[in-house]
C-alpha cells in the first residue's frame, strides 16, 4: 500500500509540471497594449508597448532565428533591447500629419508578466492626424490584437488592431 501511495505521489509530481506547462502554452488570448502620448513640453511622441514576455520571446526567437531568448531575466539587457529594437522597427509604423516618423527605441523594463518597451519620436510640436500600423506579434499568433491608446491635444482615443485591420488613423482637430 505504501509503495502505491509513493508511486501515485511521484506520478502527480511528474504530471504537475506537464499540466502547468500545457496550460501556459495554451495562452487563451494574445493582446498587447500600445500607449502613445504627445508631450508638448518635450515636443515628443512617447510610446510604450506592453508585450507579454512569453509572446515576446516567441516573436523574437522566430524573427531573429534563435533557439532561445530570455525576456524575463536576460544575461545582457543591452543585447535583449537591441533584439527588441530590431523587431519593433519592422512592426510599428507611424505617420504624423503626412510625415513618416522616425522611431527611437529607448529601452525596456519588466513589469509582472510583461515587458514595457519604450520608443520616442522627437520634434513633434503639434498633431492633427496620426496613422499607426502596429503588427507586433501578428506573425506568431493568428488571434493577436494590439490595442492602441493615444493622448494628444487633450484628447484620449483608442482603437483595436488585428490581422484584418492592421492600421488606423486618429484625427485631432484643433
């Protein structure tokens, strides 16, 4: 009887990581959040992209053709930021009042189960119209949605992008 109890306990201990791993791999939804704010004093557009770490790791590994990338506790944060920058530069496109914006990657930081990635667009005095295309993670997850919040001219607007609608134009009348 004792041997059966020990065998059952061992089986449960071995099965537990498998079940948890399977549960975590079946991410029920894939969402990232992009917050954009026009800072009139700094004359800059400040962008924060929140991406779940496991989703980010999957996308970076595919994009850079690497077997493993640690987005949680990287040995070299500068290297991770370089990989993220290269990836985001091919996934986020912004046009402000008809002019293509140059995205300057600032860095990233860990918060809970996600990584915030920071980008800035300099020399932006005013915004009447902003067009954004944000296809972050679309190549990795068919159901990916990217929620974009933008605050400009004392107005807050939001939109949800997905594979069927990869871009949106925000208008800010004076």
